[in-house]
């Protein structure tokens, strides 16, 4: 079982969340070529080690959070409100 520390609800089982993928910038659909858009949608890296990810607490507070997690050990360094990333 993997626990994720929700900033609002406390530690919760990962089954309560929906994985949103690696956190990062989304290309602008108005200026991106079809090939660039296809690469963004379908070609993902699967790194080992620390990664910044986006998660949605679907079965809890229904908020988005950004989690820094080790993909090998599932250790979590930090979790915070995803809206803080937009500032």
C-alpha cells in the first residue's frame, strides 16, 4: 500500500487518488504542431528516482496536489496544493 500525504485530509491510501502524470508544462494547442502534440500525449518517460507528479484526490477533498515522489521506493518528500505551482 502506498500512502500519499494530502495537505488537507492527511495521509491517505493512494487508491483514493487519480494519478495525473509527471508535473510539467502543457504545450499550447493553438501553436503546437500535430507531431509535438502527439509526442506530449503518447510518449512518456518512466524515470527511476525522484519525480514531481500531479495527483487528484478523487475520493477525498477533490483537490489537485503536486507530490515529489521516489518512483522506486514510493517515498514522498513533499506534497502541496497544485495551485501554488501556478504562482
